[in-house]
């Protein structure tokens, strides 16, 4: 597995791909390269993308999308010898009408659901709910990483929210500094990484500056969102360690196996 930072890779049909290596931990270590990756969905990966991904030696791909996401974007391409695990981190029925408006609504409808901070407020609620309501799913992912799933790739649709939170939880479990988790999270705002907004009206009216500004809270990574997740952990469990042990059922032995798999051993 690579021991040095890889060249920044921009895939043609996969957005927001990156290696989550090189991040500092609170005890002076770093996450190892070639162990944990994150991205948007793989449904539109090109043949060249697939060749690159095949070369990573992946053991498992965790897909956090749900059935509505699959209908919109399609299923992931198949990679040779890689286990694909579907763990939906949101309910396709929850907010279906809201996301229909995002895709098809006119400017008045978008203002009604997104203006005056409503879009950002919705994202904060989603981040908080994912922490409190998806402990079983996050526990399953972390136990799987500790057992046999590395190298692994985690993705959702954009690779920003559901995958971003799952990556954040995994990094917390091995002691990565919160500032480093946030820095990695905010890379999803880079222009070449951002999810391509899909609107039924792709004209100048349907994609006007006001429309894009209204949609920005939904498709951008904001520090307040991740901070809301961290605050939710503290409000419900008191400390990160309690969240990991009581909320996710991670034993000290499992956390040590995670550190062995995800951190540099030097």
C-alpha cells in the first residue's frame, strides 16, 4: 500500500474522490494512505476511472445511498473482486417532496423551502439526525473496517454528507484531530469535486444566480453542519469516547484494530 501522498487524482465520471490519508491524530500519528477513500457515486465511472479504481486493491465499497438515489443516478459500476455493501443512511421517503421541489420547483417554490436560512437549517437537522438515528449503521461500518474491509471506499451521491459523516465517525474512532476532520470535509467544496446540480429546467431561468444561491446550502459543505454533528454527540453521549463505546458499541479491542488498519504504524 502507498506510504506517501498520492498525486491528486481527478476522475472523469466520479466526483469528489480522495484518499483520506495523512491526517494527524491527537497522539501524534497519521492516517495511512491507501487504506480509506471517499467519493461521490460510481454509477458514471468511465473505463479509465474503473481501471484506476481497480488498481487501488479495494476490499469493500460502502454505498450510503438509498433507492431513490439509485433511480436518479444509477447503480455503481462493478469492480473486479470488490465487495459492494449497501447501507442506506437516509430514508428515500423522507423529504421526497422537498427534493422534488429542488429538482423541479420554480423560483417561488424554491424560496418557500430554502430562503431565509431554511436550506441550511434543514441540513443541520439532517446531520444531527444521522448521528442520533444511524448508530446501528455506523457501528456496522466501523466493525466491518476493523475486521476485514480495508482498503475501503465510502460514498453516497455527492460524497459530502452521508459519506462525509461516516468518514468523520471513522476518523474520530482512530483519534484524528477534529480540525483535520473538518479540513478534509471542506474539500468537498472544491469546484472540481462538487456534485453537479440536476434541475429539470437547465435554462438560464432554472439555473439563475438566485436559484444557485438558494440551492447552495444543500450542495455545499459548511463547517456549521459538521459542528452540529459533533455537538449532537456531546449532547447525547457527553464525550466522543462514550459515543463510540455506548452509541456504536465499539470495544477497546475493536478501536485498536481500527487504529492498526487505518493509521501509519511507524
